[in-house]
C-alpha cells in the first residue's frame, strides 16, 4: 500500500480484530505503544468515531515500547502524545496505562518498568 491513510486504516483494523480476539479468549488485550507521527495518527484514528466502538477499551492495557526519558508533560514525551491522542479521547482509566516512571534514574526506571 502506498497510501499512508490506507496503511493506518489497515493497521487499525488489525488492532481491532486482535483486541476482539484477545478479549474474547483472555478477557484483556495488551497493546505496546510507540512514539512518532505515524503512531500519533493511528491513535487518533483508533479514538475516532470510526473505531472507538469497535474495541472494548475497558479491557485494553497500554504499555510503552518506545518512551523518551523525559517528564510526561513536555511536547517530546511519547506518553503525552498518547494521552492527548488516545487516552483522553477514549477516557482510558489510569489503571490501564502502564507508563514509564521517568522521575527515577534511568536504571531504576528500567527495573521498575
């Protein structure tokens, strides 16, 4: 696929299918998040009317596979980007979000995570 929007839609469809299958089998779906502009567009798509009702969001748990070692509020924080584009629009409970604790030293943060 050469169309970026088509690629994002295909990925959102795949996530919705995998989430539905995992939730029906195990009662939950774990999703590792990444940073960057493509993931940001994907998160916005998942939170849109087209996808928000296709996933049981209260059974989805979020992890960060790509976090910068910065506080959670600066513009370059992947957590902030995910919060603004995905968590807040979908009203995701804080218990479902497993953020990296960047108040610890990097080695402590890695051990804690």
